[in-house]
């Protein structure tokens, strides 16, 4: 169980993004996080991922040490190849070039981008970029995958294809998935556990 205990986040400008939040997120399940803009969903994911500190409270990750994050903005490096984007961030001090190549090909195949590994990211469609982002996230073999509206900009067919890939991978690998979306169809497709955050009244 991923436990969020009494978590508060206040930014330097005085904005309170989270206020004494307590949540339990089941391990190995697919949890969808809902709520209006400004209720702190992205802030919570960033705190869980260790990208931000909370002002107060604790996060008990219960052994979930390998965390990957798929952002709303794909965060890819446009001028380099798909291969190099997927491989980006892997420590070559502990992984040989041969092992790295095998990992990249395996994860590229999983999401359907094996045939475009040599292309520059700047030449790709939105759907292809999101597939690459997902492949890169899978490189860590995560036990916790965070997706922050990562499929929002895609057409419905591409989105449906990627969701099916994601669900299949989650069933195979058994990782914990925490998925943020505003799309009610995605909510029904993705989640087997649901949490709604509410925006604090002004």
C-alpha cells in the first residue's frame, strides 16, 4: 500500500496545493486520480515521485523504489533519435551497451515503435511521441508508474490503442499504476480503484 499521510504542500508564493491529505493507494492495482484543475493532482504525483518535497507529512512507498513518470508534456529530446530518448537516463556504469540495446528494443517493441528507433523525435506524430515516452518510462522496470494526463493530446483511436497497451503491460508486470485524467472514458477503461481530490474552497 502506498500511504500518503497528512501531506501538505505550500509553495513559496503562499499557494497551498495540498492540505493535510491522507490517501491509501493499493499496491499492484490501477488507481485513477480525479479532480478539478488546481486541486493538487500533479503536485501529489511529483511529491510521490520525489521531484518535490512536501511542506508537512510523509509518503510511505512500501518498497516501491523504482518509480517512472509520464508527464502531460512528453519531455522528450527533439533533436536526438527515438533510440537515444528511450535509453536516456540509464546508467552505463551498471549497464553494458549490449544490455542497453536489448532493453531499448524490448520496450520499443512493447509499445510499437521498434521500426522508428533511428528517427529523430522531431519527425514524430503526437501518438508516436507518447509511445516513446511510455517506452522510456518502462526502461526502469518500474514498480510504480505515474501518468499525469499523458494521453490527453491524442485522438481517440490512438489513445485507445495506448491504453490497451498500458493495461496489458500492467497485468503482465504487476506494477502499481497511478493515473491522472479528466476523461471519463479513460476513467472507466483504466481504473479498478478511484480517488477524487477536491479543490479547497477559497
